[in-house]
């Protein structure tokens, strides 16, 4: 006899990450169709996810309902996914935890431990004690690094898309001290436009993005704190520059570091392969065949390749992922799989 | 001794067409730098066109000023270009004419003669008599068809981008009765995104446009009336479908018609060549080398090619232009050149 | 006890359609992993599909083997997919049939019944009798029209991508005589670049395609014959113009026809809905929400929408599909599903 | 009385850089129309540049002729532009110099002084002495650094596109010792596809480039030597990674360096402004408004912006240019302007 299926809910399914998540959950073998909730829905008119994404019409009906805690209880929701702005996540998560829900939050609201790093978000917690309590529960949801904690977590803070691509490339080399961190690490990342959200702005206007490339938020991007905390860096050791690519989705991070010793140079690829042996969702590429954004699109893979300079002193890592999958919704499903003891690949192929 | 240079002004230079126009005027040999006026500027802060389009920085300063009739008079403006929404153009043009200005209006406000065609715009003229008077002055600014009237015009209604591509391809064949209009004409047009304007909307969001193509306003597009009027068609003879292309600029119209006689088929290309002999801004391509959007980008050319079916009964025309040049700002400059007796190519190479 | 799984083989898995097909077959629940065969492989070096498409690395090994009839027999192949040039398909299919294989051919080799239409391919059959025999076996593999014949077919000629998008939109209206064919039908189609194949040419060079649109093969495209035969048109009744879009995949066809009577206009959408009721892979969209290329990408759907002119006389159909799915590999799988009595949707979600 | 116009010739005008160059020369006020020569032309058939680039049709005839030294002499060519592969340039330049021609070579044949850096090109000089002599004449054609030498040069080695974007950003800061070179410099560059040349390859196929980004030639790119030589770096101080962007043209380089002192941080922008004061073709942008690729397209500008980290220790430079203008043909014209004592901006607006 098969186990009863889990009831999940998604707030924010009309955004790009939320939509990707709703689709993945809808086809996940261990789940009932997810309850889709809208924050600012009047509820006067019945709406469906198909109205926002006609591509899924003909696959069954995905109704959108106005959000309410009562509704969550009525539907027997056990796991709540928040694909909401961080201000909303910050406000709602303590209440969700109080009500016994498990939560995977896709925003930046609960990712950071260090108060200084958090300043960039300018959180205004109505009840700072409750918020601090929730903070203490939050587990950074990078399964390749925190699998054990995620399994038991009540609150999983799903990592940022840039942060995932950078942390996964660097973590094995930092942990084995192959990299000389005192020389600093440079992360030059390029992202497709879906990473900027669904809201139309002059930054996401087709004419402004096409035939273009631009750097932005130099020395100021919000994912900086995550990377520093997860890799155990000192702030000045990380230089991170994101760029906006004229493509809909995908991230490529080119990462520059110093190797501690020329001998270590030979071990770089081996170190990555060792670290990710048995991990379902990281692929290590040889230096002769570096990852490209296309390879990871519509998959949950983070692809990593490493090149060492002829003098054995410098390392270039190339890390690619789909910002809506491994960078957001796919990783959220992977986290759920761990939280409920399922195979990490379930629902992600 | 050279003639004194003309003073022009542009309202709406921050939009895509207005910007293209301001740049052309700025480099035009017979003009002083254009006065650039903003409708909704508070005037508190000095702004420059460079702030909106950094690509032109380093080419001298292009200040934006709040619009006022007084300012126009002070600056000695003779010719006013309106790159404004049609509601604004409808309101301002009568006043401009009263003040003795010549006007080239880039909106749809003054293009249509037939009240029925105008209905789609829902004009609400405060002073219908004044508006009707201005209407009676308006000349449809397609230089290849109305050169003589444009030379003397006080008010030139610059044609729509789609309309230009379609009318220029069909006019010679309609006028020589090579086409059997009673069978109808199908115009399938495809436009780059700048044609949808600079305002960020869900329609112009990069993620919605990239890797996509969509038809819109089927049987309802506002340019329909222009095409019908200029070609002397009956309404049901024209079927026009615009599409949104994932490119920043450029239009390609594929036009389908019946030839009156198989004998006429041999004359199609010759008819186009005859009609446009001596015209600077239309290029006729052979059927073996049809126009492509790229060929006309950043030029003022409308490129036309014709293919006849093996049975000699059907005609396919391909017509390309840059919607911001021959489809808007370039054509406006071409009109100005005629209005002031200059060479039609001046300032457009 | 479940049925033993079927063994398939694919020749040409390194092309775009062949690759898409290999991936679909690999994940199909009723199949063993497909045997992948290369025509011009020396066999000296072991190669894998991953070498050509790194995106699938980490999903198990997909070896490429040199083609031989012996190898097909050894592996117990029952169903052979040919994603080969039509010359090769024309040569190999008679032999395959002789050997008792069932075949789905993705090329244009076996689609046409009328010798005149076939002329465009310039077939040079070594054994014309054998070829004629195979021709007599061939079933045009459009499941929505020929389901019954496909079920029993030994040779399925998988339709062209353009042809699929056009025939599916028109067939219901032609069959119910809603359309007045004597006025002709205009099909203006736009395709992504994968439709032009994987071979690098000046036509597929990024710089020639990007920021561009071009019409090609006007009055000469090879899919014309398929459309005429399947819809029962007279040759001069079809005008078909393909265009090359700056996107990797997807087709949108805009189709223009005359309605027989204004009364029939009201029935257009109903006619489409009736015809495709119960069909898994066609979605009918309302005129207020026309299909777009994005909606069908990476799915096996053909999406159709219809707009009728205000005078009730003219019809515009918009038809979209993914040229590598419903336009090629997906449709091949759908055909296989019918040939083996499986659910039409199997392996396509 | 105006000076007699100069006669130039271009070998390789059908390539992307050569075409851009031919167009610039054609409109240059001090030149006669350039003689366009093809290396591998049989000469049997008369060909025109319009046949390869229909966009310029209607602008007068640009005949292509088979290359011969006799023809150059007959036409009275004074200045020869080579837009040829470096092997050809290496072979032809000594002969051209012997014949008294001045040469601007757009390939990598004559850019490098250090034999070690040259190894990457594997030159096989038929007459090493002649080649060495030509090497000794060659001036690196970066006008902002070598204006004086260029003025008198008989042979100008036009810089690489990546190299131009990187050298111009770093040179002022290296020369003033604001940067601590001992910590190394990281140059992460992204280029449009025209930089990969006009030859169709799997790398330039639209489907492989679109929706993608890839790094290539890590630690191995040929422009590395130029950058090292021009900036006076030690080889291990430069880490340069080029990437292929899904756009037709344009380069953005993001450059990472250490500042020698926090005090110097305040001077970075000032240093750039000082260095480029009075230079026509470099624009320095403030850190609040960084350059983007779009800003420099179809111009000869190299745009540079600088951001300093909050701790004042790290510098990020963003440098943009159009690889076919300032990165190739535009710079070649700028060099010509200096060689003949004309204004540096002539023919480039």
C-alpha cells in the first residue's frame, strides 16, 4: 500500500519561480496537486494559473485562491512554499511555524545568520523576538552542503540563484584548503532576465536587454552575504559582480581564485569529483569541455568545470545552472525531497 | 553664403521614435540643434537626453526643457515635431497651426480622412471645429505618394510603420491595376518590439518576447484605416495581421494578392522599378534575392521584393523597413526635407 | 506481469530531430533504451550521444554505433526510426521493410502520393519497383487525421513541421466545408532555426539570423505538396510562405481563408473544438487568447486559434507547435504509441 | 583648394571587420572609394560587395577585384588595409612594405614584440629576416597609447578587440601605479558572435549560441600576449577569460584589480578622466552609471566605468566597445587618421 500523498501549498505561483515550482509539484509523484494561493487576490473572480501561463492549459485545472491561514488548515497543508517578496516571507513565516507548518521560503528573508549581512534587506520585524526565533530555526537549503539539517528542518531558506552557482563551485575547494582565500575570490556571474522577476520595468524591457550586456549592483548585491557566510569568507575576500544577459533563463558564474600550491592544481577536478560523488544534482565537467548555460537549462543540475593556469597558481571555475530550477524551484523541490525522506531526484527529471 | 539654419523642436524625444528623430535632427546639415521639450516635466531639475540614452553621451549636450508655447516662440521654432500619444497630438496641433508653426506629427492623430476609420482612436476633440480645420490641412506624409502636397503642407501626418511597409509595396501595383483587388489583399506583418513603445508592460518584458512570436490585434489594428484609405480599398478587401517579433527593431510585411492576368505577372517587378525610379528611399529587390529585415536596419530604405506563382496568378510581396527610421523618425525627416525644399536624402545617410 | 519492452533504433540521433527523439524514447515507459546508429561512423572510436549534447550527461550512457542491418537484427530491433536525409530514407526503407521492421521515417521521402508533388525531391530510386511498393505501404503519420491507418502501418511517413501546423488548423474547416477553398488559402509560416538543421551554413550563422527575419522558398517549399494532398486542395489554391525566425525552435503559422457563409463564421471555433474533442495533442484557443510559440515549446501540442472578420467573411487561423516535438520527434513518438496500441500521450508529458 | 584624396585598398572586405571597414572608408571625407581586393577570387565573374551584404545596395557600386600587387600599383594605392587571416598578413606585409605601401593590418600577425608571446600563432615565415624587419617597423595601433608612433608608422598592427577593451581600461591605472599588479588582474570578457568571424561553424550556429553563454580558450586566448606586453605585466599577473554572448556584436570586459592604497581609491575615476581628457574615442562613465554594450554599438567609443569596494581595496572596471568598430575597423580608421594627420574623429561619426 502506498503512503498517503502530501499536501503542499504555494504562495506566489504567478511569479516565474513560483510558476516553475507549481509545475514541478503538480507532477511530483508523492504529492497531491498543490494549493495555489495569491496574496493580493480579491477572490471575487475565479482565476487559474493557466490564465497567467497559457502554456499549461490542457493539463488539468490549477485554481488560484486568495491566501488565508484558514484555507491552509482546511486543505490539510503540511508544507508551505513561499515564493513571495522577502518582506512578506519575513512577516508570514513566524505565523506559519506557530501553526505547525513546515516552510520552504524562496526569498532572501531567512538565509542569513549574521546581522550585518542582513542589513542590506532592511527587515522591519513587527515582533523581533518571534523573528529571531524563526531565524534560529532556519536552515540554509543547499542540499549538497546541509543535507542532514535540511532533513529535520521546519524552515528551509532556499538559497539565492547566484549564491547556489558560486557556493557549489567553491565549497569543495575551500573545505579542502586547495584555494588560498587570503588572495580573495572573484565571482563574475551572468544571469538571464527571469532572475529579475516578472514585474515589467525598464530593466526588463526587451529593447533594453536585447543585443546588450550590463553589470549591476557592483559590490552591493544581496547574495553577497550568503556566499560569504556559507563559504566562511571574510567580507573583503569576496568580489561578486552580477550581469544581465539577453536570455530568458540560466546563470553562468566564472570564478577566479588562487591555488595554495602548484601540487594542488592537479587535484582540483578530483576534489570536485570526490565532493560530489553520489550527489544527484551536480555534474563535474572536464577542463576540456566546460559547462555552458544551455546544458543545464530545464534541469536541476549545477554544472561545474575547472581550469588551472599553466603555472599551476590560478584557478578558473565555470559554474552553470538554470536560475528557475537549481537556482530556485528545483532546489526547493530537492529540499522537500530531503525533508520527507524521498529520493533527492524525485519529481525533478 | 549659406542659408540660415532652421530651428526645429521635438516633443517626446525620450520615446524610441522621438529619440531617433532627435539624433537625426541633431546631425542634419540644415538645422540648428533641435529644442527638446517634455510634456510632463516639472522643470525643477535640469535633464538631458543623455540621461535617458547614455549611448549619445560625449556628443554634446542635449537639454530637455518643459514644454510651453512661449518657449517655442522664444527659441524661434519654425517646425514642430510631435512624437506624442495621439490624444496629445490631437489637442496640440490646432494650437500649433494657429501660432503659425509647421507640424510633423508622428502619431495616428491626423492620418485618417474617413470618420469611420477614425473611430478606432476615439478622439474627443475639445473644439471639433478647430480639429476639423486641422484635419483639412493634414497631408499624409508618405513622400513616395504625396511629394507635392507634402512640399506645401503646414501639417504632415507621418504614416504608421506597418502602413508604410504595406502601402509602399502595394501602391504601384494597385495604381496600375496589376492586382485584382476584388479578391482581397492579405498583409501579414511582423514587427520588432520598439514598435510597442518604451513603456514597460508585460507585452514588452524580455521573458515574454524572447524565443516567441505572437499575432495580435487581428482584424483590429489601428493602421488598417490608413492602408485602406491610401490604397483606395474597400474595407473587406484588406486583411492585416501584425505579429510581435523577438528583435528590437525592424518590420517585414509579407503581402498576398491576386494578379489580374498572367501576362501582368511578368510586369510586376518592372512596375515596382518604374514607380520608384528616381526615388531615394525605396529599393526594389529581385525575386531571387528578397529583402530581409537586417538589410534595412538603421537606414531610411523601404525594401520591396516580389514573387509570382508559377501559374502567374498569385503575387507575394516582401517589404522591409526599420520601424524607427522609414517607419517613423526617418520618414519625418524625409518629410521635412520636402517641406523645406531640400534634397530628400539630406541628413539620412 | 508487465509486457516485455519494445526495442527501437534511431538512425541520425545527432541531428536536432534525432536527438529530441532519442531523448523521448529513452524515457518512454514501454521501451528499452533505443539503439542509436550513425550512418557515417567509422566505428573506430566509441562515441556517445553525450559527446554531441553535453546537456544529457549524467543521465546514463547513450552509445552511438555504426549502422548495419546485422546490428539491428542482433539487438532485436522491432521499430526503426529514420532521422536521415530523404535520399537515405528512400534507399533504406525498402530494405527495412523486407527485413520485417516497422519504420517511422522523419524525412520527406515517403510522405507524398502524387508523383508530381514528389518531383521537388528528385528521388533517384535504384529499384523503382521496390520503391513503389514501399510507397504503397506508407501512411502519412498525422495521428489526428489517420489514426486508424497508423495503428496498422508498417511504414509511417512522419509529416513535415510546417505541414503539421497548417494541416491541423485547416483540416476540420475544410472537411466541414466552412472554408470556401475556391478563393484560395494563404499560409504564412514562421519557424525557428532548428528547422534548418544542425549543419552550420551561412543561413544558420548567428549573426545572419539574429535581429532579422527573412522569407524563403516562396512558391517552392517542399512541404507544399503534403499540405495540398492532405487537405485535398488544387495546387493553385495554396500559397505557402515560410520565414526564418531568430529563435531556436517553434513554428507559428498564420493562415488566411474565406468563409463560405457568414453564418458559418459563428461555428469556426466550435468546429475546431468538435474535431479535436478527445484528441490529446491539439489545443483550441479562443480568439481572445491566441496561441503563441512559447506556449507550445517543449510540448507535443499543436495549438490553434481562430479569428473571424467583423463582416464574417474572412478567417485568420493561428497555429503553433514546437518543430522538434509535434513537428518531428514528438509526433514520431505519438505515431509509435498508436502503432503499438499504447496511450497516445505515453512518453510525451 | 582641397587636398587630393587618398587611395586606400582593403583585402578581405567580405569578412565582418573588412566589410565594416570598407563602409567606413567609403564614406570618409578624405578618401577616394577604396579598392576592394579578394584573395581567392578567380576573377572570372564580376562580383560586388553588395552581393555579400545586400544592406548596402543602392549606395553605389562596390566592385571586388582579385588581389594583385600590379593592381594596387595601377590604382595608385597608398595605404593598404589587410583584413586577412594572420598567416596571410604575415606573408604579404613584408612585400607591401618593400613596395612602399603603408599598411594597417587587422590580424594578430604584427602585434607582438616578444617571441614567446608570438608562439601561440605558430608563424612560419618564409623569409625570417624580412619578417623580423617588418616586425621592427610595426607599431601597436592603439591611438590612445601610441599616437606619436602611429603618426609616423609605415606598418600599424591594429589591436585585438578584447585587448583594446582591457588595455584602455587598465593603462591609466597601471601607469599611475594606482593598481597593485603583484596581486594580479582578472579580465572577464564577453563578446558578440561577429568576433568569431563569418565562417559558419558549429560554434556560430544560431541554435548553439542563442539562449546560451559559454567560456572558451581559458588561459589560452591569443589576445593575452598583447595585453601583457602593452600593460607591462608579468605573464602570471593576467588572467583573461573570454565568453561568447548571444548577441551579434559588442564586447564588455569586467576587470578586477587591487588598489595600492585606500587613498588611491578616491582617485580612480579622476585618473581615468585625466588620462582620457581630450581623447575623442574614450568615454569615462561614473560608477553610478556603468557602461553597457548597447551604449557603444555602432560607435567608435570605448566606454569605461570604475567601481571601488567599500573597503577601498578592490577595483572593478567595466569596459565596453563595439568589436567591429573600436575593436577593429573603427580603430583602423582612427589609426589612418593619425597616419595622415587628419582629425582623429574624421569619418567615424
